[in-house]
C-alpha cells in the first residue's frame, strides 16, 4: 500500500523549490505514524486479549477508539473492551466487569515526546510563539491552542514539583504536606546553586502568591513596577475606548488622549496623578465597576500601592526578595 504520491510538473521552474515541501513532509510523516501505530496497537491488543492463567481469548464486549496525540499527528486508535472474567477458567483480569487494555495503558493520551517539546519551547518563549513554532515545525495537531500548551506545562511542572518534594521528604524522613511542595522545590533549587540562606534574592515576577510561598519571603515590602504588564493594561484600555456606545468619534479620540496622558504621568513617577486622571475617566466613559478595562487598570495600580505599604517582617532564616 503506497504511503504517498508526489506529483511534480516537469516544466516547473526549479527555482520555485525542489524536493518535498513542509506540508507534504508533514502529511507523509503523519501517514507513516498512523501505519506504525496501528501495527503496534494490534500487537499490544493481541497480547492483552488472552487470559493470563489459561491463555484463552477473552470475550469482546465492544470496540471504541481512543485519541493519542503524538508529534506526528493526532491519531485515533482502535480500543476494544474485553470481559474481565474468563469464560473457561473463571479468572478475573480487572476490577470491573470489563477491561480496556489500551485505554488503561494510555492514561494521558499524549506522547511523552510531544509533551516534552511543548514544555521545552514554552519555557523559553511565550505560549503564543511556542504554538506557532510547534504548528509550523511538526505535523501534530494543526490547531494546537496556546491554552493546551499552558495546561500541559502546568501539569508537568506540578508533577515535577511533587516528585521533587517527595524525594526531599523521603530523604529527610518526614511526612509530605501539600502546601510544602512549592517551597520545597524552590529551596531545593536554591540549594543546588550553593546560595546561602542568608543571601538576599531578587525575584522578578508578576507578583504571584505562589512565588512568595515558594521563596518564603519574610515580607513583601518593595515592588518594582513592571512596565511590560502596565503597558498591557493600558493597551487594553486604549483599544476598548473605540467600542464605547453613545460616544461620537471626537469624544473617543479625546478619551484616548487622556489615557495617553495618564500613562505619561505614571512614566514620570507620578502615580497619584495617574490614578486621579483615571478616576476622572469613569465619569466620561461610564465604566464605574472593576471588571471593565478602566477598572482593571485602576485596580492593578492600587494593588501596587497596597503592596508597597510597610509591614513588619516575619522572623525567618529564608531569603528575602524584591518583586517586579
């Protein structure tokens, strides 16, 4: 059975490109992967479809399909269900009335190499760029959403964190608590770098509470505002103004200029002036809540003000940090 047919025009200009194109290579790899997987699945099912003591075939209840996402495409694999109880010797192969060997073997339904590639590129660039790179480079899911990559990275990170915390707990011969996992992982990483516990650590992040817990920061007394996140909040507000109802184009243009002016106040370090200007925009836009673009900008900046209020540090031997 041929895997692919490649057709070329003999009168085509060689400068337009010789050999396989990326799309053709992806299709060829996907067909090869499908053939290899089908053969492997049939061999696996053939071995698992017999009773262990007497080697008699188990009865088939029905046949469904399972999805397996691989580097070379999303495959649907034949997955029959067998009766657990052998009709000849009475041996029970599973806990329930039926058993599906392939579905039980493919718990995550994602090939380990495909998960590794997602985590590898998503850890060095944004999820959006990782999505574009993976979609262009591999014939996997042609519509791989960035949210799927984010979920996979989070799942792998949580599993690694748990395994690291478990190994540390076993070495220390203590019982592992769920809330200890992030800080144990972070402290293990710091110790691997031979950083003394008395050293001051500067943590650059978006201010998530998980980082605070992991680093055991004694008190979040200082925060360096990250202009990137501030710029994103203002950009969303700027783009939302043209969608205002009951406002003509001149009014919308004036509101956008006021937003730019408020952002300029913040750039020059006048945070109170910026907040005053943004609060004045509530009357002009009608956005009085906290869930609209204007409310989210104000809430973000006010949270930074509350963040920078002095507080009494907690007595601890862990490292302190500066946030951004």
